[in-house]
C-alpha cells in the first residue's frame, strides 16, 4: 500500500510538471542556440532611415533583442529599463535593439519615434520588421506578443516570451536582472 501511495504521488508530480511546461509559451531561439542575421528598418538609432542587420553589427557583444507586436506601456517600461542598463554597461560594450513586428512600417516608424522621444531612449535603436511573423530563423510564436532574447559571443543565454498582458513590473525587473547572464 505504501508503495502504491508513493508511486501515485510521484506520478502526480510528473503530470503536474509536464502540464506546467506544456503551458509555458515558447518563442524565439532556444537557450544555447545561435542568432542568425536578419535585416530591420532602423527608425530611431544611429542608422535611422536605413535597413541593416544589428545582429551582424553587434557581433559577439552582449546583446538584448526585444521583439514586440505592441508598444504598450509595459513594453515601453521594459525598453526604458534595458536602455538604462545598456548605458550603464558601455564599458562592456553591451547593446540592445527593439524590433517592432508589423504589417504597417510607416505607422510603426512614427510610433517608434514618438516612444523614443517620450521615454528618452538613447542607447537602444527602435526598429521595425515588415511582417508580424518576424524573421523565420527566430521562430517567433504567433501567440507571443513579446519575445526577449539575450546573447553573448553568438550564443543565446536568455529567452522569455509573453502574451500581451503577461508582461508585468515584476517580470520586467526579472528580465533586467538577467542581463547579468550576458555581462562579465
């Protein structure tokens, strides 16, 4: 009887952990993966008005790449905090860029400029990518409104994905803390 009870409890834990991992939203390159080159339209950065590959430009540096389909208040707060982190870690050549996934590049361009001005974003280019699916090699889930990837030396160290209303102040704080995984 004791063995049966122990086995039942063990199976419940396995089932519970399987359920929680199945419910987790997966989007973007998995930790350990290699980020591939892709072209964005720079709207606010040093290359504003040009198309380029920031993944290529930043090379092996510590990088935060935020993909978003919506520039809501929490996304803007995340960008602002990452931008400050980049500014504080210039000595480590930390970089970041935001990619707005959109089907309307002109509207996105205007919106990104407004966000950069109002939030005083100085260190993080806000870019857009035509097509809400994003670059194919990045496997951005259609269910993810926000995907945050961090890499260094060409290897992804952090991957987070959120639905629109799931990005909270606490999760933003956690993401900012996890930049330590790409900094020396």
